[in-house]
C-alpha cells in the first residue's frame, strides 16, 4: 500500500532548514495518512513521545549527573535533507535489523529532530547510565544491539515510567508479562523498575518472540501490542508477514512503533547533523549490592549510613514504598561502593534505627474482652459508655464459658453472667441443681 502524507510536505533541498519552535509545532499525538485510494489511516505516536521534558529532567539521576553542554551551541535550527540523504544514512548504520525508509519513518524522524530535540539531548546524556546495561543483557541472549533503543520509544529512558495502561519501567512491562519472565511484583516490590532485571527479562522476551515470528519488525511490533494482535493482523492481511503490509490491521500505536524504532536509531546516531547536543554526563560512583535478611526501610539506611535518600531511591527503584522486604526473602540493596563497608559495620544500628516508626506493623494483637456482653433473642450487645453496641447472632459462634469455683451455685453464676439458671441447665445438660467445683460451664 502506498502511503501519502496529507499533513506535511518535505523540501528536498539539503540547503534548507527549519526553525524549531515548540509552540508553533503540531501538538497532535497522531499522524493521519491517506492511501492511493483516498482512505485515511491513523498512526499514533508511542506514549513516551508525548512525555514532558521537565518530568525527565526532574529525575534524580538527571538532576545530579546531567548538565547542558557548555561547549555545544545547540541551535534550534533543524536542517532539512533530501530523501536520498536519509536513505543513505539509514543504510550505512551497522545494524542487523532492517532500517527501511518511507514517509512514515520520515515523519517520526522529524518529530525527534524537531519538537523532541531537547528530549533527545536528555536521552543522549542518560544513555550513558543505561546503554551498557541494555547491551550486556542483549549480548547475553545474542540479540541485535540496536534493540537497545527500544526503551527510547517505550519509556524515554525513565525507569519510573508508568503508561496509561499500567506498563512500567524502562522496558514497559505489563504485569502478567513481567511475572511470566521472572519479575517480582507485589505491594512492596516492582522489579519492572529495576534496570538490570528488567533488561534481562526484556532480552528473554524478545528472544522468544523471534522464535515465533523470525522477523525483527514483527518482533518489536509484537513487543508493543502482544503476539496475539500480530497474528490477528497477519490473518486479516491474508497471511502477509511483512510489517508494512499488515500495519493497517494493527492497533494505532503499533502502526507507528516500527517507524518510531527506526527513527530512534537514526536520531541517536545522526543527532549532530540536526544540531542536537547531548547533555554532558558525570558518571555516578560505582555501586555494589548487599543482601539483607530483615525488613529495612531505605530511610533507616540513609540516616545511619549517611547517604542521600533520593540517591538510594534512584539506585533501588524496585522498592515501591521504600521498604526492603528482607524478612520475606533475602533482598538486595544497591549502594555506592564507597559506602558498602560503612553499611556492613553499622548494619545492626540500621535495623534498630526508628524501626518502630518506619516499620510499625503489629504481629500479634489482643482482643478486648473486658466489656460484658449480653444476649437478647437473635442479637447480642455489649454495654459500654455509649450505651448498647449491637452484634449479630453470628458473633455467638463459639460462645464463652466459666470455671465453677468452690461454693458457687447455678443461681450465682447465672446472675454474674447475665443469664438464667434454666438457660445454664439447657446449655450444659444439667438435670439437678448440684455442680462440682472445677467444672467448666457454658454461659452463652
């Protein structure tokens, strides 16, 4: 199907340039295209392409270790090149995966090099934190290294990103898929936010998808919308297994997923040709992990060891409420390598520091039973300062009993417990009036 854009016309001369002004740019999150028969198709931008740059720059790693390049003049002028220039650059990238050009890919390149150019500057800087992790995981599964740019379009390199449908972390795992690939998720822990564990899980998932489809374009499309949707699209396209032929049958966002992936690879390679400067990066201190077998709050570690709490959170993003559940299973805490010895020396002090305040959770409780409870027909109530507190008859199950003391009579016991002699006899199968000391009597 031939695609012709109805929204944008490209100038073919590489001597031309576009002045970039975000306020003047198209803010829509969809591309509307028409085919050669005049039918409209809608391609939706991946959600991460709509993220606010300020939210990315407010992340601890960005605030602490990234700066605007002082020696780089990042002019907001985006050169316009010919179609042949883009085709040539894409063909020269050292990739196994197909990096084809068409008008759809061009539209995504323009989005990255235009409106999102400052976000790309951030991601170029942040890539120094994350790309080595991605590459190591991909290498472990012998996958193409160009897949390291998937988190660009998945999360804009935000480890805390959560999509509108609940996909979480750098690799945007949905809950069932994350658990399927070994990522622990519960009320305290979400390993989808752990850059290392999530990267290995993503590599494993991508490897499995390739075994199913044998085509990298279909693999990354399936990563976005699930293999079931890809199989449905193939079926609707009469068995076609070319992404560019089945894309009209895909969800709107997935129609733009492969073009966005190609554009991300392009812009992360040829950013300088578009006057984009990477943010300068100061690499953080080396880190290491220590395993704990008791529950510990990150604030305990921060205050006793003397580590910035925001740094600890950025190093341990998997702990959703700052609680490391070591009592459930031995759990890792990532620390600056320089602080490892200090933590080990002060470990007992860490556990004891403000534990009642930060880890307050009762393990045993007593039920108050010092208020007399009275029985009336199908309900019971207790007398307290505020009068009658009614209870349903279900609460009677199990009843209560007393032990007979020497010299006590049925009449005395009945009076003490708000009942009658007749009821005591009926409850306990007593025929006469004699009772022996030490016997237990049911009173309700």
